[in-house]
């Protein structure tokens, strides 16, 4: 699933190509997604100018000159491109004939959806060591499960939670209430560092994840991971999987470096 760095990579590409342009037409495939696009979300799109391209967690927000915004989520396998023939939804823009194609093989993507209640943006000043410690305090759930909870922190998914926990020296299955204040501070810092590195690398493209940016370029962060997708950690030690999946995901850790 595209996580915050992948969505931010897409947002920046969209901002470069469509900011200030007017939507001249759109086309919705049949069927487009598992949930139909609400008719009211498409009403008034033609003739609207894109005044801003924002991201909230894993959601893209296209702000429109005629009022409102178009909220999009890439689902489990969605992508946005400026070329090619595929596309469950296509938007055409003025000036240069730019076409934005949204394609999602599993069809869990959303266009025109509502923005849910989300936790703080991990790269914002609102995501602080003390706020993370408060969110973890008293919770029996594994710390990784809470990092994947979008109401706790927005945009962090399996890849980057795994990386940040490794770098912070915390086992993913440790009960959140056993994370100390100092460890929460370290974890907060590592989440920010990992996400910034991944954004600079254009996100993560793995063998089982066909993410590419809208220009068709794969993400390079897979070449930099310390744990995710590896059998041996950056420390040189063999990795193990937790006894049980966490939030439905296999979770790797180093039994020597993470406690």
C-alpha cells in the first residue's frame, strides 16, 4: 500500500504539473473502484482550476477554484501517472494537454471520498515525543499496531514503522505501555528521519509493490532499508519475524538490537 513517502512523492509531481491548470474533462471507467465515486464529488469539476495540492496522511487533496476539494486515496495498489493507456479515472487539463490517470488493479482506491479523523502528521511540529508517549501510555496493543493506527499518527505504514522501530531499538510486538518516555522520544525522531529519507528517495518500490511516481520512476528507498524486505539487518544479525502478525502484517525485527 502506498504510504506517506509514496503519496508525498505523487503530491509533489502533481503540484509541478497541474497546479494552476484547469480541468477540461474527466472520464470514469466502469467499474472504476469497489466503491462508486459519489456524483457530488464530480459535480462542478469541469472548469475548475487547481489552486493547491495537499496531502493529509495517505490522502491527496486537490483544492478547486470553484470551491471545495477532491480527496483521493490510492488504496492498496493505486498509482497516478501522466502517460500510458491504463486508468480507472482520467482527468484532462489545459495548457499542454496534461492527462492525470488514476489506476488501481485491486480497485480499493477512492476518489471523492471523505477525509477521516486522522492523527498528527509525523513530519509536523504537532508530532512530538510527549504526544507520542501519551498515545502509547497505558495501551496493551503492540507498539507497531499503534504506529499503524492512522488515528495515532497519520500516514505511517508497515514499511516505515518497521524501519523506525529497528532504528529506535524497540521490538514491534512490545506492549505500547512498556515504551519509556525516552524511547518514545527516540522513536518519534526515527520516524521523522526515516520518512524524510524515503521522501528524498522517491518512496519504496519492492518486488511485490509496483509503485512508480507519476513520471514512471520507481522509488529507491528499498535500496536503503535496514530491515524491511531483508533476511539480515543492517547490523549484520539475522532477523526474526514476530510470533504473530501485527495488524495483519508480518513484522521483522533484530532479536539482538531490539528489546
